[in-house]
C-alpha cells in the first residue's frame, strides 16, 4: 500500500506543479499556427498568422478575443490566460442544412438566426475573420484580406 501512497503523492505533486506553472505562464500562443479545432474537418486546414495580424495588420486583442458577455478583451497582454473560441462557440463546424430549413420554416429573424448560428464554431470564426477582412478591403479598395473559401482553406491534395 506504501507504493500506492507514493504514486498518489507523485501525481498530486505533478498536478500542483503543472497548475502553478500554467497560472504563471498563462496561455502560450505561437506566432502562426494551423486552426484545427477538435472536430472532424471537411475543408483544408487554415493557417493563421496571429503575430502578423497584431504587429503588421494592426488588429487589437479585443477585435478577436472577448469575454462571456461579448465584451472585447482589450485588456489582454501576451502571457494572459486566453480561452479558445470553441470553449464558448461549442457546436462543431457550420450550421447544418436541416437547422437552416427549420429556422426558415419558423421564420426566425435574421439577428436571432445569426446569433444561433454563432453557437457553431466555424460560423463564429468566419463572422470574426470575414467581417474585418471585408471592411479592410472596402476601405483600402483592395483584395488584400482573403474573403473566399479557397484563399483561407487550401485545397487538399
Ligand atoms: C485577428 C484576430 C486576433 C487578434 C488581433 C488577436 N488574437 Fe489571439 N487568437 C486568435 C485566434 C483565432 C486564436 C486561436 C483560438 C482558437 O484556437 O480557438 C488566438 C489564440 C490566442 C492565444 C492562445 C489560446 C489557446 O488557448 O491556445 C493567446 C494566448 C492569444 N490569442 C492572445 C492574444 C493577445 C494577448 C492578443 C493581443 C495582443 C491577441 N491574441 C490578438 C485571434 C486573434
Ligand atoms: C467566454 C466565452 C467566449 C469566448 C472564449 C469567445 N466567444 Fe465569441 N461570443 C461569446 C458570446 C456570449 C457572444 C454573444 C452572443 C452572440 O452574439 O453570438 C459572442 C459573440 C461573438 C461574435 C459576434 C460579435 C458581435 O458582436 O457581432 C463573434 C464574431 C464571435 N463571438 C467570435 C469569436 C471568436 C473568433 C472567438 C475566439 C477568438 C470567440 N468568439 C471566443 C462568447 C465567447
Ligand atoms: C481586425 C481585423 C482582422 C481580423 C479579425 C482578421 N484578420 Fe486576417 N487580415 C487582416 C488584414 C488587414 C489582412 C491583410 C493585410 C494585408 O495584406 O495588407 C489580413 C490577412 C489575412 C490573411 C492573408 C495574409 C496572411 O497573413 O496569411 C489570412 C490567411 C488571414 N488574414 C486569416 C484570418 C483568419 C483565419 C482570421 C480569423 C480567425 C482573421 N484573418 C481575422 C485583418 C483581420
Ligand atoms: C478568412 C479565412 C476563411 C475564409 C474566407 C473561409 N473560412 Fe472556413 N474556416 C476558417 C477558419 C479559421 C475555420 C476554423 C477551423 C478550426 O479552428 O478548426 C474555418 C472552419 C470552416 C469549416 C469547419 C471545419 C471543416 O473543415 O469542416 C467549414 C466547413 C468551413 N470553414 C467552410 C468554409 C467555406 C465553405 C468558405 C467559403 C464560403 C469558408 N470556409 C471561408 C477560415 C476561413
């Protein structure tokens, strides 16, 4: 039984160190990364240039990150704890065709529909990326920020 006790102590020590380390380190984020949330993907995996968006495109933390009340997190600093979009926009992928039909039949209003749609992860993410990209392109009269599927989702070869 001594062995079991030792193992338990080791586990507790490990978990404690991990938890404290986690608190001190906040959430790490790479300069760029593949967006591959934890559900099956139909489209090519998108590469997101996190650092470039901040340093070169001038986006502020709060333009993408917000709290549970949808208040922009402009107080964020690198090293703070940051939740993933999917922790709140929990449903995988995009809205299903069936659900779209149901909403149409029920005559759900556009604003309410958009909100229900954003419970789906890909809809919330698309809304965020595309709204800014469209505004940017309109303002600069360019197509610098991608708005079409294939510009973000590479063709799988
Ligand atoms: C243009 C949009 C955008 C901007 C601006 C932005 N982020 Fe992010 N950030 C993201 C996205 C998208 C993710 C990936 C989230 C996911 O996978 O759900 C992310 C991830 C993170 C993560 C890692 C989260 C995790 O659990 O893996 C941290 C930390 C982070 N961002 C901090 C910041 C800070 C601090 C700023 C401001 C200095 C900032 N971000 C600005 C979009 C942005
Ligand atoms: C802590 C929970 C939480 C996290 C994490 C979160 N959201 Fe949200 N988000 C919400 C809530 C609540 C709303 C308001 C309900 C709605 O309108 O969909 C919202 C609204 C939105 C909206 C609509 C904004 C508007 O005002 O028109 C977009 C777009 C969005 N989220 C994208 C994202 C993206 C992208 C991420 C990750 C970078 C993210 N959210 C992370 C909770 C969260
Ligand atoms: C607040 C504004 C804003 C938001 C939000 C935003 N972007 Fe962008 N993004 C830009 C701008 C501006 C450019 C174009 C910069 C240029 O080339 O002049 C850009 C360019 C890009 C590019 C092409 C260049 C590169 O760096 O790879 C990709 C891909 C991209 N964004 C992906 C995303 C994704 C994915 C999201 C959502 C998770 C997102 N962006 C959210 C502003 C934004
Ligand atoms: C600005 C970049 C951008 C554009 C434009 C874009 N997407 Fe996405 N899309 C993303 C990101 C980022 C995700 C989230 C992936 C993740 O975190 O797993 C996503 C997720 C998805 C998903 C869920 C994951 C999967 O592969 O099944 C689908 C489906 C999807 N997009 C389809 C489309 C279609 C169709 C279009 C064109 C009408 C489109 N996207 C345009 C960036 C983009």
